[in-house]
C-alpha cells in the first residue's frame, strides 16, 4: 500500500477529494469541491500548490490566508 501525495489542488482533483478551507482568524470552515477551487485558481492565475493557494484566499471576515486540508466526499 502506498500513500497519496497531496501537494496541489490538481492532486485533490485527481483523487476525488474536496478542500476543507479554514480561516486563520475567525476559524470559519468551508468545504469546496477541488475542481471548483482549481477553476478559480486558473481564472486568477494562482499557482496550484496548496500553500500558495492558501495565501491568496480571503475570508468573508476580510482576513487573507487560510489552512487547506483534504477531505472526502
């Protein structure tokens, strides 16, 4: 058995996972389909690496920066 490397949004899409996005300030959690997150990254020309995407995301509270974790369907 092997492990899954989940370093980018494309990896999440490939394995059929969603992205659990948590705000660094208010701790709001949003579950977003990885394909939708990938499409938003392409639209805004954001690199697909999870750490780069997390820096670009903005919460409704106004805070920029989040934590992204993979989650099942």
